């Protein structure tokens, strides 16, 4: 297993260039194609110079968005010139919807954190992307521009999402020097947890991934806090985890671990849903 095509969200955000450098290095390392992608949403009518409607305004705005996205594409190609096959997809559309739709072209989607109002027209919702795109998603925290995943923590929970995340991460796990499986279990569930972790270790061994440590932890802290603490103590380069979320009344809600890793962790995370 390997990654043949990567997709990276590259826009005007504060950490876009760092994220692109990381994606370029991964593409070169895996000898993979690299697709750069960005969307730009329309301005609400009340913000468009007081013009509340009309085809002329919309056409003019679309032309401006297309021009801006083309300029971003030029920067992408300049930064990705060492990649054998680099492709740009910049479209006047909501960035989240665009990436969810276009993710069919990639094995791995690389995105950054959600930012504030200054990025609202280029902005991407990481959580919705994870649960809707049907591909593993590598979330890169701000100011990180490289990923050499020698130490990987697998945040294990015997669920569909976690199983998919482990399988999707195999190309990276095979390159690691240390893979640590950790499950935070309830009191009284130690035997079941140990069996589950051992089965996962055996599964990974069949894919030429050597697990160096297996652990199950009890905690009085929130599970998310204990997981992040453990990964930081282990000096992990990457956390592999299931992405847990569901839609309720049109709004996406996420579990505590997913929410913490998306919003606060200083370690790259690979998520599958």
C-alpha cells in the first residue's frame, strides 16, 4: 500500500505555505501526484458594495474570484515544481463542499485548522471535511511545515472509524521507527482492551508494520486530555485516530477527542470517518 495521489488545501491562510511544503515533501517521498485545491465563496449581497443583486454583480465577483484563485494556483505551482505531477484546482465555490466533492481524486487529503472571520470566504471546515470526504484526512497544525513520522501513536478504540483510520494510515505506519498503540479503557474492561490491542498489533505485523509498544490507560482526566498528554510525552510526530462526528439539525457535533485534536493538538493527526 502507498499513496499515489495527495490533495492539499492551499489558500491565503496564515499557515498555507507551511502546509504546502509538508505536502510537497510527502508527495516527493511517496512519488505521488499532488493536487492543490482552494475554493472561494461568494460575498453575501449586503457586503458587495451595497449592491443587493443582479447578474452583473455576480458575474463581476466570479471573475474576481477566478483571478484570485488563479494567482494562488501560480504560487502553488511555483512551490510544487519538484513534484513530478502537480495539478491545481481553484474554483469559485465553498471550500468545504469543493474538497468533499474533489476528494475522489486523492488517497489522502491534507488540510489545516479552521481560522476566524478573516478567512471566511476561503475557509475550510476540518471536521465536516473529515466526516464527508470519504478519504483519510491529515490535519496539520499551524506553523508545522514538515512531517517525518518516525514516532506514531495510534489512538485505538475498537470502532469502525478507528479501524478505517489504522488501515488508511498503513503507508505512513510502514515508514515509522516506532508505532505505539494506546487505548484508554474503563475499569473492568482491561482484558477486552488488551485482546483488542493485541489483535491490532498482529494485523499491523501482517502489513510489515512493527508495533513497538502497546498500552491501555485509565484516566481521571478527559480522554482527549489524556491522549494528547500521552502523545506529547512520547514525542509523537503523528496521531492516528478515528474521526467521530454526526449531523444534528444541520450542525455537526464531534466527540471530545476529535474536537480536541482538531482544535488544540500541536501534533499532526490522521483521521478517517
